[in-house]
């Protein structure tokens, strides 16, 4: 009995930390994420952009994505780099733990 290739529904979260060329950098991240998703049976159902907004907005958006996982709307979150959505290693582990506790997948492309 083999493992079934099941399509995972995710939200693509785009985040940059600089004010220069924000849209170009987010589009570059999205192309990179889409290429990875296509190769690994991942379907992007929504794209959420942080733009250059602060940490509080980022964390609020992350909580909303976790709520969507708990409701069963999505199966996980895909990001380009974990460092772009967390401040410290401890924060990164906490966010991954929150996603797993909600029953989802945290996928990092890089």
C-alpha cells in the first residue's frame, strides 16, 4: 500500500522586510513558491501579502491563517523563508507548533 498523492490546499504568505521594490520582491517570492507548489502537489488557494507592515499586522495575519486551518478551509501555510515571518528561532518554532497544533502543515520553500 503506497502513500496517496493528496493535494494540499495552502495560503501563500508573502513577506518582505525592506521598503524598496516591495511589489517586485513579493512577485519574485510568489513565482518561487508557485514553482515549488506545482512540483509537490500543493494548491495555492489564497495569497496573503504583508507588504511592509509591522510585526503586529504580521502576527494578526498569522493568527487568521491558523483560524482558517482550524476551520478546515486550508491545510497549511507556505512561505518563502521562515526568517521573513518570525523574529527569532523561538518565534519560528512557536509558529510552526501553532500550525501543527491546529492540524496543518507549515511549508517553507527555501
